[in-house]
């Protein structure tokens, strides 16, 4: 049985590494005890996201519903023949992750199948379910049963997840709008995307980053450095997007090159050694 669990968890790790080099590199900086549970969470999230984003030509709604049913069955039974779900249930059950977070996540994935435009209410609901709850699942792992610490850090974890997602929306604007026919930001017309619209979105993201950082410095030491590096990756991407004009952001996908990621990691390492990751 242990061999099957090992193979399942390797599938989650490989999924993370193949789909996100930035995120997987940040996970590798976490304390060894935390790495696999975060791989388990990301592998689960990634598979659900792939269903709604890339499984064109298939009955996405049926696939997503089946995946949801199998997810909660795996958690309840403590086993699944789907290795991604098996590794996920191991982490959910080990850290007693609130299943309402998982339900909210699936709600957002379902919204991706039916919504093309979002108002303030549905946008907030989507951000919560698609991003904030992922941060909260990871926070369950980082706090490892310390409810008081979890409650203290919950707002910051939500803000960090929101910041990451909103940066992704700006970065992926071309694909979301022109390929998937999605407009996430309320009241924004991407056919006439103005500098003012872009600046308003960027100010909102800046507030999320500011709130998130205050939580990062209060994280348990095993998680702090890895989360800080992920924060720095995304904050650097955010700053790069800010420099791109509104008329150009829809024309290319902004990226952080590998050499810059290495520089970010090196600088973060120095700050960590000098105990400078603090307020």
C-alpha cells in the first residue's frame, strides 16, 4: 500500500514540475516536510483547471462533475485509483483541510464553464474559489493543526492567493479573452482596454500584495522562505506587467526569464540568511 501512495505522490510532484516551473521551484525551497503536501494540493488544482481550460472537444461539464464526485469519494474512503486524487486525499485527511474550501474551488471551476463576464459579486466569488482557497489549503499544511495561527494568517493567505490570480489574469489576458472568451475583471472592456483600467487593476493587486506580505513574515519558519520566494516571483512579474502599456499587454504573454528567477532566489536567500524577511 505504501508503494501505491509513493507512486501517487510522485504523480502530483511531476504534474507540478511540468505545469509550473516557478511554483515548483518555490516548493523545493520549503522545508522537506511541507513539499509533498503542497505538491498534492497543486496536482489536484492543476487537473481540475485543465478540464475547464484545455479539454476542448470533450464534455467538460461531465468530466468536471465526475472529478468532483471522485474527489469527495477519495477523501471519504481514504483511497482512490486516480493517483492525483489519492495523493490529494492523503493531504486533506492528514491536515484535516476544511472540505468547504474544496467545494468553493469546484464552484469556481464550474463558473469557468458557464461565465464569460463577471460582475463584482461573481468576480469576488470566483477569486475566492479559484485562488484564495488554494492558499488556505496550503495554510492548513503550514500551520499543521495550530488553529490560532491559522486564524491569524487566514486574511493574508487569501490576499496572496488573490494577488497571484489577478496577476495571472493580466498576464493571460490574450488567451482568456481571445481564446476562452472570458473577461474576469468587472466593468473592463478588453476591446477598449485603457491605461486607466489597467492602473485601477494594478492598484487593487498592490493592496493584495501588501496585505499578503504582512502574513508571510508571520508564517512558521518551515514555510516562510518558500512562500516569500513565490511572492517575490509574482511581485516581479507584476512590476514587469506594470511597465507594459495597456495596448501591448494583450499582444504578448509577459514572463520572468530563468536568469531573473535565479537572481530573485539568490537575493531572497541572502535576506533569509540575514533574517531580513521581516517588517
